């Protein structure tokens, strides 16, 4: 059901005060939905060029400014959804990376 809604949206807006690894943002990017998100947590490392706008002023005013810029520039319409869609490693790859990290610092 989630992909159906994300694929029908022009924009995905994340208005969080705190995030680390936002699953909703990852789902939107995987669907190719252009995202507008604050520069918090790992968002900068999750979003790549052309997949959305990251804004620094994480306030209501900052979000409004980012949305106005995005809509006025029509950048969310500049490429096809299929060209913007991002692939991510599954949980198995993430679990392997965590286990390798623990092994490297002797936390077994």
C-alpha cells in the first residue's frame, strides 16, 4: 500500500525535528518520489543529487521556504520518477555491516 501512495504523490515532505535513519524517506526515495527534508541525522547521506531538497533551517519557516523554492522551480518535475528512484541495501546487508563493525572493535 505504501508504494501506491508514494507513487501517486508529487512530493514527499519530512518535517521531523529528529531522525537518524528515516524509513519513510527511504521508501519515498525508492519510489522515486522527490523529497523535501531537513538536514538532520543521516538524511544528507541518504539523499543523492536530484532526489530532493535538503533544507538547513529546521523550523516551520525553513520548511515553508524550502517548499516554496521547490514548487516555484518545479525541480520535482525535472526528471522521471524512474530516473530518480534510489536503491538501498536490505536489512541483511546492514546487519552484516554492523557485525563487521563489532568484530573490528572486538565487541563480540
